[in-house]
C-alpha cells in the first residue's frame, strides 16, 4: 500500500471516515449512535466516507442525509455480490473499488480523520491499517491521520494487544478513545482549528521570506 496521508503543510481535508459493524439493525444502540454521528458530522460541514452498505454504514449515511450533507460509500461489488450494487439508499456518491484492500486504501487516502465504531474483524482490519500509517508518520514525514475509537469495545481490545507486543507509548497515543458522537465531533473541530491555524501561520511566514 502506497503512502496515503497528506503532506505536513497540506490544507486540512474536512473528510471523515467511519468504520464499524455491518451487522447491526436499525433498532440497535450502535445503529442509533451511527445515525447521530452522521448528523453531527454533516451539521459541522464534514463529508463522510464509509463502506457504503448496511449497519453503521447505513446508519451514519442516514444521519448525514437527515442533515443534508454529503456521504460517499466505497463499495466492492465484485466481493459482496449479494449486496445492493449501488450501496445503501442514503449515499450521495458511490465509488466501486476492485477489492477489499483497494476499498480500504481509497478511504484512507481520502480522509484525515477516522472514527472507529464497534465492529468485528473487518473493522479491526481497517483500524489497524490506519493505526500503522499514523504510527509511521515521523518516519514518512507526513501528518498522521487522527484516529478516534469508541471506548467500548476498542479500549479493552487494543490495550492488551499493545502490552503483549510491547508497543511504545507513542504508538498507543495515535488512538484516542471516545464515548459519544458529540465528543468526537468536538475533538475533530478543535483539531481542524489547530491545523488550519498552523497552516495559516506557515503560509504567512513563507510569504514574508
């Protein structure tokens, strides 16, 4: 997988990826939280990217739709043949990728922020790829993506893994655990303000040289 993050001084992209379970139903708390997450992000003018199908993907897309925002579903029709070839009905844009890895790469390449909701193996795969890219930012000299993972289940899942692998603290610092949609959107807002301020200051400094 090629380098997938923006350069250090590139403008902040207001695009947020949401990873999460495909199996949850509309009456579940996870689904309802994903709807709220979509509403909160769209209300603050973020474009959402997700996997385009059901569960939290549909829920977050529905929330974006309710707030009249933009949501891109990144699907893999060659793999998920039994699923709708156009994704869920709330998407404003659909991108069909050739494989599961192409799908993950596309999403990571196009977002600066990642929100990881409860999920299973697929969500864990997406999380760990984004995490690895963030952990290698100093080596690659790029701005690391920001990763926010719901505390349940990810804190109890990832901390033992980090301990057993003897991961350094700065690797765990790449992930911030959160509990609610409102909390994570507030954190993203603050980070955008910080990054945009830094970019503006750099631009002013360059202009004065």
